[in-house]
């Protein structure tokens, strides 16, 4: 299970990064749709932050073990 999480984590961060870029572009073209101020986006920010932080921690731990 741990191995699966470690393999999926970089992919999740990449997907969340692309989603965030898309939200930023959409918000620039039409700020009245509220892509960056909705509850869904707040949850997305939370998931993105947690996945990026956990990827950073696992990468640091792996590098120190080598």
C-alpha cells in the first residue's frame, strides 16, 4: 500500500498543478464565474497543498536514505 501511494503521489501533484493552471487561466478570462473563490476550489487547494507537502517529505526522506 505504501509503495502504491509513493508511486501515485507525483502523478497526483502533476494533475493538481495542471488543474490549478487551468483554473487560473479560466479566472483571467472570466472572473465572474468564480473559479478561484468557490468551495470546490478551496478543497482543491487543500488537496494540492497536502499532496505537494507529502511528496516533498517523501522525496527528502528517500534522498537522505541514499
